[in-house]
C-alpha cells in the first residue's frame, strides 16, 4: 500500500506490505511532494520480531508473538527515525504534554508512570493536551519543537501538531512531589537510553551529537512524584513559571 | 586485544562519554565517562592492538608524563574494561 505522510515537517512516501501502517497514520496523510521514501521489507519485520524477543528476555518477561502487520508499523517508524536524524530530528521515548503553545516532555524507563502523570495534567491543568504519549519526534534547530506522531503507545494519545519544547523532565516515583533543575551531564545516561540510536557507528554519533545539542538548548528537570493530583500542579507551577 | 563491543564516543562540555553501538548495546547498557587519555585508548581499541602499542602512542602524546605512570594508568584502565567484559584479548 502506498501513501504519503507528513511528520515533523518532512513529507514521507511510505510503501507498506500491510494496511495497518496506513490506518495508524491516517491523521498524518499529505499530498505534498515526498522528501524521502520508506519501503520496509519482510526482513525488517523479521528483525522487529527478533528485537521484541530480545527485549522480553532482557526485561525477564514472557515474549509476545506480535502479528506481522503490527511489527511492520515498528519497522516503518525505525526507518523514519533513521531518516529524521539527517534532518536534526530525534525520536525520544517519552510523553509530551502541552498547554497552549508550550510543551514539556516527561521521560523515564517504561513502567515508571509517565502516562499516569500526564493523565493527571489532562484532569487538572485546563487547556492541557497530549502531543504524543510515547514516541514524539523532536526537531533541534534554532528553536526546539516537539511533534506529534502516529506512534503513540498503547493509549494512542497524540495530536498532529508541532509545539515549542520548553523542558525535558526526568520522572521518578516518590512519596512526595518535588521538582528541580538537573544538569545535562547528570541526566545524559538516561537521555541516551531513551533516545533512538541507529545500528551503525556514524548514525549513533549523529544521534549523540543531537542529544547533546538538545540537552544544552532545553532546560532539564528531575521530578519525583506520586499519583495524586498535586503531582501535576507541582510540575506545572515550576515548569510554566520557568518558561514565562 | 580490542573492544568486545563497538563504541561511539561523544564530547560534551569537555566531558567525554562512550556508549555501545546498535546490537552491542544489549551487551553493554551503560555509558563510560572518560578523560582524554582514556578516550584515546578506547579509540585505539576499536582495532586490534597491544598494550605495548597503546603505551607507546600514549607516551608520544603525553610526553610530559613519566612512562611508568602512563603504564600504571593504562594497566588500571584495561583491567576495568576487562572487568566490564568490554575487552577481547
């Protein structure tokens, strides 16, 4: 199936084996002239299957046998993420939430509570919305912009927008709610771990350089929080005040 | 000897770090924080070499330091890499 999508300001022609990618991308279709083409092969799907098995093994959980159409959606995004690096755009695992024209990205290892936290924002902070709940793209130029994408995790929380990124928040569980600034050097290991990095050395070095640029252009925070509504207010008060 | 994993090196605000590349990141999840001589050693270890060759190169680069001191630091660093499973001998 052939179609075109626009992600992070880039037009991409996709030629997929299954229809699932098209259904996933329906909010991002475009008629624009493609800047690049993505055409996953059966070998890419097989590679995603192996990666999923390995990840399950690493995390010590039972592997899930995902269907090929779903695995193809992962393969397509992996290829897109590789192309995006050439355009100073990085895929970062995290949940980006915005209020009006300002966005903040919450990142943490899976299972820490990113989704729970941004749900608190949606409940508590008037006008807040999710740019992408799992795998947004971030363009690092003069300004840093976070973009919605169709790849938005189990909950599918996403919006086809690009919003100025005003901070990256490293989220941890805590008994009390507390937020403060952190440094790039302190947060670098987690920032690297949460970023997409290609399989080759030059691609990895490009990603690392972009991560460094991102961390030096956007304020970084460490948030310890619980699951109570005050957690959203603790974060929002600090983040919005710093951005004013 | 050489590195057991392929590593990419980045420099940020004078701090040098190295992370494993691609599939090798499954073998080594962490990040090495390096000073300049350690980064030079990591770069040399991307290809098959010997402790003697590394020592010779370091002595040429850091001519102000005593060769014995360099040898001691080199031995310590290689031992650390070995303990992390990052060195193939």
